[in-house]
C-alpha cells in the first residue's frame, strides 16, 4: 500500500510550477547548474571587461541574473510539460496498439476455432456417411471414428 501512496505522491502536480513532484528534484538540479554556470559567466564577463565601479558591475550582474532566472524557469517548466505530454501521448498510442493487437489475436483465435470446428464436422460427417452407406449395403463397417478435437471447448461449441 505504501508503494501506491508513493506513486500517487510522485505523480501529483506541484501547484506553483505545474509539474509532477517526481520531476522537481531533477528540474531544480538542472536549473541550479544552468543558473550557476550563467552567473559565473556573467560575473567573469562583467568584472574582466568593465571599467565601471563595483556597484555598477553588481547591478549589471543582478539585472542579467534576474532576467535569466525567469526565462530559465519558464523554459524548464515548458520542457517538462512537453515531455509529460509526449509521454502521455506515447502511452495512449501504446495502449491503442495493444488493444488492436489483442483484438486481432482474439479474431484470429475465433476464426481458427471456427475453422477447426468446421473441419471436425466435415470429418465426422464424411465418416458417418461412409458408415451409413456401409450399413445400407449390408457391409460390415469397422473404421474407427475420427479423433476428437484437441481442445475440449471445441467439443462443447
């Protein structure tokens, strides 16, 4: 039962960001790595290529990082949502294919059983015709009857 609770908890949607809880850790790690990489790049760029005072440099860094964090967050959520949609559509497609395969297998089984019953009926009808012909002619008939079908369900149908 705990596995079901864990599964349900992992698949619940986190309200603020709109993604499943199981993706939050991965998304936060990727977000942090990208953010820190970008922050380091901006920090180095602003300090090495600027002759401005420290306050202007820091102000430029914060402006870049604020804009980047918002865009990065939106892009990550969009990527996760697109992935979710792709997985959902893949799952639906697999279920549809599975149902089609099961239906084709059931149809094939039904056709095979019907063909088997028809063949079995023909064998018995031919044997019975020979038996009745011998009986009419007064000839002894000692031919054994045809083998019963392998599947007992065929006998019942």
